[in-house]
């Protein structure tokens, strides 16, 4: 039975060699630049595919009310969280088994800014997620935002935990979810390069450098993401350009294992 995890928005795939990948979600909840809207890290789950949850429930607000209409629940990832997904944990011994398309068509921070220096423990992130298994592919969403999709073969239910708080979210076999780190639909488009949401990747750099992190252009080699997840359909209906290209996922090297 295969699970699908779609990654949308500001998510960096940090290569840790034999240990696999560590996904870094920069903390854009309170941008220093007031023209960049706040970004929210959240997990979107079909209500019918949720098995149960503990200490982790959807918020009660207007956004969730809109999602209820399409049968989707969202689970907020609090800043400075550590997320673990069953089946994706780094192996105690041996090499991680992540397969990928090499991210040859994904914006690479080290190419855009050769001097960028990322050390995960020092990065300003909302959350960090180890990924040591599955098949990872890159796609485009909407008018030009680069996204990614992880396919994981697993017989058991998928369990997502978040610390602190002992939060647990359990999904039924074959579930498809979206992990997003974006601003809200309807956010204004940036008028200047320095107002691009992409600049928030500077939060991962030890020194906060972001001046050369300009909004990327999606490769014409990428196909639209193959997903029928209601939340992605919701975003397409909200705006064909949301999330905007400035909220593209990125990589940290030219070739992933």
C-alpha cells in the first residue's frame, strides 16, 4: 500500500548523505519585511483518511470552516517543532533508502547563493522532518511553483508525531496528505525582488543572507503534480498562481542520492 506526501511552499531538501534528507521549513511566521505575509506550516488531511489523533486537533477558524466543506482537516505545526513520520526515520545502521529524480529541475540554494551556509541545528525553522525512505519526485503546481511528492510503500498505518506536545496523527492505509509552508490564498503578489517570499529561505543561512535569493523560474521540464488531493484543488480554484513561484521547494545540492 502506497502513501503519498505532497510538499508545497517553502520546504528545503537538505542532503545528509547516507542518513538521507532532512526537510527544513523556514520559520516565516513573523517576517522582518512587513511586505512579506506570514507563512504557515500545516498538514492537510482528508477527514476520511484520518484514523485518529491525540493532542492534535484542527483549529476552529474561518479557514478551517472552508476546508470542512471539502472534507479536509488541517493540523498546525507550531514553530520549533520536530516532526517524525513512521517509515521515514533514519536507519540506526546502514544507508538511507531515498530515491529521487536528482532535483535537476528544482531551485538549488547553493547555486543561487554560493555562499549560503546552512547548519540545520542553527537554522530558523518551524519544523525539521527526517526523510530516509521512499521515492521523491519534483513537479510544478499552478502557474510556476515547484513542489515535490514522496511515495512511500508501507503496510501499516502512517503515524506522524510532533514535539513538543506529544502530538500524534495517525492516517489510514493509502492516505495522501499535503505538508505546506505557505502564506494564505489571496496574499498580495510581491512588487519588488526583496519582497519575494523566496527571500525567507535566508532564515536557513547562519548569517541570514538572502539578498541573492531571487524568485526562481520553474523549469519547463517539470510536469504538473499528479494529485487529486482536495486541498490542492482548493488552491487551484482560489488562484491559478497560488502558491506563487516564490514559494517553491528547494534543494541544497546538485545531486541527491
